[in-house]
């Protein structure tokens, strides 16, 4: 019955986490640690670390990781499916409405003022990551600047803007350069 | 014969969709907006399957619905490109890589998490991710500025200050931008009536 419980728990995580990735964290904590006691608090901390440092959406990563720890491969699959089921239904419905009514002038007007807001949100997400890179999560002061990673950022930005490099290539390149520079210097 | 060709064509499209989502999901770390920027580069700039404005609309929808933004965005892109099967294919492409990688890592996660080399590579990649996002932001932002609409620029600037400096919840930003849009429409309606 662990599968059913896992499925129902992660449906709740999927349904109530609005705003992506880290919004799901407190919900996962309340389901997995507080309510069911499937993981200890330190197991949960590992979950956050691992989900953030491996590729893919954080919510999916944590569902897979928690499911795997709790009930093996089957658990991983069940938890992930539970996590995405609510989004599938709701988003499909929204997609249907969008493509049906997007030519309506009221919706057009709403969308045209939502677009700049979305650009602002993406900008804010990008700058948050940049400040994490530059200051290593410490306070924002000139003395805390991490020059190596800052340099890598500038170089990557230059490659993207000027030479239109493929973004995934740039990212892998940055990983290799980061490792070599930190080992050399 | 023609039907056959059409069928092959749509199969090719589905395969391309699957491989694109698989590839993006394998290489993107962190939150939803990272994946959105990679999707924009792939589906808007490289494959020309989606318009730039439309991609922003889909991002707004993905952000407003519950669940992971990346999964929501791939559902929307999948639907846009190939309907129901598109959704299925895009979801599988998006969740397969993290599931496989996480399943393997969960066996030796403490070694992985405390490995210095892994941490250094990830740190470098993080600098790259910041560059990718800000590169896309420059382009999108300049396009908004070029439209020379005071309201749009205001929404963008105020929205940025509110989220970045004051950490206002994303939901409020979306609600307020929606209200601005409705207000604009009501205003126009009033003017027309006059």
C-alpha cells in the first residue's frame, strides 16, 4: 500500500506547488518528513542538495529521489507520476483555452501586459543565480567577489552574445573551465 | 501516398520533439526559468516551431499553473507542436533524464554530494547558466523596449524591482500584470464608446 500512499502524497505536492521548483520543497517536507516519516530531516536535506545539483526540474528530481529511497524504482516512478498528474490536467485545460481564445481582444490585452512581467521574472531568476555565483552566497560586498567564476560568466556571456554559441555547449565548457581554473590557481 | 508522407513527417516531428526535450532536460540544472530559456533557444530560434510572443505566453501559463514550470512548459510546447501525442512525448522526454540520473545517484549520493571535483564543475556550470539566462533576457528585454509602450516598460521595470529586490511572490506579479491588462482593455473600450 506504500505505492498508493506515495502516489496520493505526491499528487498533493504537484497540485499545491505553484511557482515551480523551490515552492514544492516545503510541501515535500510536510508530506515526506512530518506526515509520513518516510525520511529523516537529514535525509530530506540530502534530497534538497541532490535535486539542486543534478539536471532536470527540482520538483521531479525530489519526487524521484524520495520515491527511490522509500520504495525503490517502483516508488520513484509512482512518486514522479503523482507529481506531474495535476499539472498535466490543469495545463492541458489552460492550453486549450489559450489557443481557443487568444485572438480575443481582452485576452490579447492581458497577454500583452503579462509578457513584460514574464521577462522581468526571468531577469530576476538569472540575476539571482549570478549573484550566487559572484558572491558564493555570502553578503554582497566587493571584497566577497569570486573573480574566477565572475570571469567565466563574462566570457560565457560574450560567447553567447557575440558568437551565438549553443547554450548547452557554453554551459559544459564553463564546467570544464571552472574545474581547471580552480585546480590551477 | 500523400497520407503516408504526412504520417512520416509527423513522426519525424514527434521524434525531434522527444529528442529536444530529452536533451534540454539532461543538461539544465535548477529551476524552471533555466529550462524556459533553453526551450526558447531551441523551439523559437533554432527550429522556428513557436513565435517569440507565444513562448512568453506559454511561460506565463506554465508559471500560473501548479507543478514544476519545466514540466508545464513542455506540456504546452508538446500540445502546440503535436497535440495529445505531443504532450505525452514531451513529458516523457522531460522526466526521463532526471529519473534515470537520480535513480543512479540515490545509491551513492553522499559521495557525490561531497566530491570536490563535482562541486567545482557545477560551480562553473552555474556561471554558464547565469550567462545563458541573461543573454536571453537581453534579447527579450530589448524587444519590449523597442515597442516603446510606456505601460509595458513600466510593468517590466516594476516587476523586476519587486521580484529581485523585494522578493515579492511571483503569483502577485502575474495577478497585477493581468489586472493592468484588463484595465487597459476597459480603458480602450471606454474610448471607443465615446
